[in-house]
């Protein structure tokens, strides 16, 4: 097996700065990369402080973009986003403040069409079974029970069997 040369601190700083210049990354991701490269704890701390001072890494900015993208494009709810941020080792205070700033209406805007589309594909023998499957689906997407209940309660099935959700 070929042994790789250990990466030096200036090389690591350059690699990470280049990576951060291409896209948003959090400090947890940077620490994980440096750990895999075998850098010492004090070198990791120095590099991370340098990246933070140069504004290459900003966990709050990263979290704002992450939350926005996960709601809009991945159609995730708050709980699933919280878990993803925890896995990326983003500080819980930062994650909570950014998630608290998101209005319920923004989640509902994503949840209503998701549930309407899912409703059409659910095979169930009773309304209760259909509701339970719908709830399980929405919870798997990370939405809170109060928002799910709100969507189910305001859902209306018309004569064609289509689901129409009442807009606020």
C-alpha cells in the first residue's frame, strides 16, 4: 500500500480556503477534513481561526443557506433540518436561532402540496388509515405534528377525489 505524505498546515489552509471559496461550508466539515488529513488539534484550531477571521467559514451564514435550501429544494421540515445540522456539528444556538426565524407559513407552503400529492397515491381501506399514512409520511420529512394536523384538518376532498387545501 502506498503511504501518503502527511499534509502540512499551509497546504491544508490553502486547500480549505479554496474549498470554501467555491461554496458554503461549516466549521464541523472543516474540522472533519483536517482530522482525516491527520493534522494536530492545535493546527486544526489555528487553521479554523484563520478561515473564520477571513470570513471563509461562518456557521451562521452557512446555516441560513442550508435551512433555506433544505426547505425549498429538498422539502424538509424543521425536525429533519435540525438533525442534519446536528450531524454537521453546527452549534445548537445558531441552528435554533435560524430555524426560529422561519415562519410556519413557509413550512406550510411546502407541506401542503407534498401532502396533497401523497394523498392521491395512498392505498387505504379507511380515512383513519389514510390519515395515519399521511402523518407518517410528513413526519418522515421532518415536519412537526402541529403543522401536519393543520394540513389534514384543512384538507378537503372534492367530488373527483382530488385534494384541495384551503389557502390562508
